[in-house]
C-alpha cells in the first residue's frame, strides 16, 4: 500500500494556519470560458503568496499526452517549462489567510492523490475545500450568469436547489476530491458557472468574476477584483462590437435572450424557444467569435 504522503513535499517553513479555506482548480477538465483558471490565476497575480506544498508531477502526469514546452536555441536546449502542481498560501483583502491549489489535473493515481489532498488538508487545518469551473450553457451573455452549486453537505449551500436532476457525467479529480473527502467528514463544495456556449472556448473574465463572487458569499473571503472586472468589461465591449457588426449574431443572441427570459419567467417549456427566430448552433456562434478574436489579436489588424 502506497503512502499518500509520498505524493507531496511540505515546505520546511510551512506556516501554522487557523482553519484556512482551500481553493482549488486543475487544468485539463471542462472549464468553459476559463472561469476557474482565470479566477485562481487572478488571485496568484494580485496577491503575495508562497508555496507550502508541491506534488510529485512525475508520478501524476502523462507527459506524452501533455508534453512540456522546451526551447531550442541554435545548437542546444536552453529551457524546459516543467509543470507544477502546488499549494500556495496567501491573504485576502482583509488579511485572512487562505490556500490555493492549482496546476494540471493528474492523469493517474486519482485515488491516492485524493487521499494525499486529504492528509494535506488535515495537516494544514483546512476548514473548507472549494473548487470552481465553467460549464457551457445555452444562455446569452447579456443576462446574469447562472450558477450550479454542489457540496458534501446541503447546509454548505443553504440547501439550494439545482436545475439539474440525476445525471451521469465524466469524472474529474476536482469532483472526486469533493466526493471522497466529503465522505470522510471534510466540508467540500463547488461552483459551476453557466457560461454562454458560444464563448466556452474563449477566455471570458466575466465567468471568473462570477466564480470569485460566489466564493466570497460562501466563505467570507474578500478579494481584490478591480483588474478582473476591468478585463471583463473590456471583453464584453469587444463581444458587443462583434455582435453589432453581424446581423446573424444579433439575431441569434436575441433568440437566446427570448429563450432565457421565457424560462426565467416560468413560461411553459414548449414556448422556451422562439420558433420564428433562426438560431445557429453553439459551434457556429463560437466559430464566428473565434474569427473575431483571431482578427483582434492579429498585429496586422490594429
């Protein structure tokens, strides 16, 4: 039997913490709009932090499926971008300490990794484990983003009901942590932000804002949000420019708005879609936005 503690190395100067919240997100699973990645990336960029634990990625990752980038210069290799899966400690805007765990989702040893996270959470005195990511939904960006909450105990989310019934979906390490550690008595919860399906492949900072605002409501942590909200505003302006320039996109978004408003107003399900409004698929909408974003990033098109 392998010891889960062998999967990570705890920093020699790891601090004594007082019931910290552990926020976590792993790259590799569904994350529409980059909601979870952008949210934790924003915190790591805005707040001072230091590493308190690192995981053994050589045991956890399949390099052949996710090859690290190496740099070749003239006649030799000069750099390798080694992946890192680590836990950082930082303070929120009020001075409260919390933890962030991020990096690539493990390819192997999921159960052992989950046990390792559990032992680490116990060692650091973690009070709650909280994850977040984005899921694509047929909703317009012009309406408030929805949110699906889930938790190891209903009380953690105020017994809020979900729009989903009983479904089977592909698993993830993030979900397994909530499931396994919740069964062991840890408090674990997650937030899935409903991202417009036509924006799911692009970076959508508005989704990250919604994720962090949900974390604040659920944990009391307060984050610096100005830079992220500014990025969200710029992105929304650019999206609106693209929509105004395309009659097809404008019509499609209007159809989604009608569908959303009918559902929000409690209309009969058969009336949710305006039959007179032709709507392209999510893939078609996404393709048009991708062309727009590519043109925006092209230095030849200032």
